[in-house]
C-alpha cells in the first residue's frame, strides 16, 4: 500500500491539470498514488488523466458518484484511497518537489494528525509568486481559524486516513469555506494539526473561481461559526475584525466594486480596531488600499492588488 493517497477533484480542468499532475509526479518521495475524481467534465480533463495513467500507473481516474468538490474529495479519500495519509490537491494548484518527503518526515517524527505548509500565490507560473501566506506559532487552533484561516487552501493539507474518515469528511452542503468548517470540526474532535514553516504549496489565482465569490465566502463562514459554537468556541471581536480585513484584501485582489473593500474594512474597524491592526503593516496597507480603490479605475486596482 502507498504511504500517501493524493486526491484531486476535477471538473473541466484541462487548462491546468497537466501542470498539476506534473508537479505531483515530480515528487522526490515516490511512494504515493494519485486519485483523480472527475465531476462530470465535458472538456479534455479525463483524457489528460488517462494519458498520465498510461505513463505512470500511480495515477488513477474515477467518476464522482455525487456532485461537487466536497463529494469528490470524500469519495476519493474514504472509498478509494489506500494510503495511511491523505493529501489533497486541487486541479489548478501545484506542489514543491519536496512536499511529500517533508510531510513523510514530519508524520514519522511528530505526534500529529494532520499538517499544512505555507502557500505561495501565483497567476501563471509558480516561480512568479510574490505573495506568501503567514503561519502562526504552535499548533493550529480553532481561534486561528476564526480569524484569518492560515491553512488557506485544502491543497496544502495532509491528514491521517483514519482521522479523515472519523471526522465525517467535508460537508457537501457548503458551497464555500467547506474546508474551514472541516478543519474546525477536526480540531474540535481533538486532532492535532501542525504547520511546516516553508512554502510547499502553490495556489493558482483564477478569475471567477469560488474564491472570488465574497457572498459565498461569508455564507460558508456562518456555517463554520455554527460548528465552532458546537465545540464551545465563540469568535471574539478581534477574530471578526481580522476576517473582515482578510475579505477587504480579497475584494481588492479580485476586482470587486470600488466600495466593497472599504465596506469590509469599516466593518472590521467597528468590530475591533486593535484586531484590525494586530499586524500594523497589513492593517494599514489594507485600509489605504480600500481608500485608494474609491478613485482608481478597475484595471489599476487589479494591477496593484492582484498580486
């Protein structure tokens, strides 16, 4: 049996899937399988997977019996995966060549149930990434998740198979922030999630994706907050402020209406000025950007804030 089972939900991913698979098959740690769960693609997604499978039998193709990325991940991880460790990767993201090697070392030497790494955000090529995620000190906590989720994308997460199955997997009822709700639930059940303070995951920014749908993000967070309350955790005013700052920055990046970022920033400041400026540089730049967006044309805003 392989050490790692990598699960990729796929839907009309012909533009990016080949590069994703190339980054996985270039891993320095070779004991893994790649499970591509197709969600009803109508483009060349399935052909790309089958061609990769013909070259490398570690790659397999399956059809999602449900609908959506959560069902695809759950099916791949629960019903198909043979590895003791489940690693998720979306069909447009990429990994550093040493990711699995570093994860293998971590799980072998650390008493943890899941792990994640820093993320670099890129538009076209990983080497062009200029924005890097931050990582809190210590184990991941529900408090961290209620502010600005440091995990960022499920493509960076590796989790023990039995922990994933025991958690019940991802909720298919949540359109966005299903990973946030899942992580809160996993920690609430007692799992230990640790971070690797290096960039091992590259997240592709795409126009029009779920991560640009700010109302869906808010709706998903509402469900995640409900899950947190079930485990006795209530977000603080500072948590809300930090999350509003995050949404303001995202509004700037995705080219939302010129007032959207300022609305989020104002909400954050009303919740907790000290929380909004807990990282003074980030808070100040976010507020300045939100104010500048009021007068800058769309293309200028996107050029300044998309990176």
